[in-house]
C-alpha cells in the first residue's frame, strides 16, 4: 500500500490543506486549472502573478519585475487571486453535490 493511504496534502504560502481523493468526483487539480483559466479571462495580470509565483516558483519580488508592477501591487494581486481561486473552487465543489 502506498504511503498516505490516498490522502494528498496541498501546500500554499500560509496553509496546508489535506484532501481525500474521494472528496470530489473531479480531481482537485482539474478544479484549480479550470478556476485559474477563468481568473485569466477576468483578471489576466492576477493570473499571471499566480502562474509565475506558484507554477514557476518565482519569488514575489521577481514576479513583480516580470509583470511590470510594484512589489506591493503584485502582493495585492496574489492576495486577491488566492481568495478568488479559493471561492471558485469552493463553488465548483458545491455544484458537484
């Protein structure tokens, strides 16, 4: 049997969430990808900040330079995007029930 018994941990900057694979019918990564795609449609710069910071692993000062905004603006975009994505995933999960 694999370690973790099918439970996955997902880390973010401030928290660690643990999910059971049985929690949703759709894979959590699919929900996040779909939410990130919607974020990119509505808020392209904020989605770029998420992609550069989380997917590519760049620190926020580098992300700010790459996007062409101040560090404070990049950090505000990051805070907004985390909340927006969290709510989008929550709504998607609620829609599955």
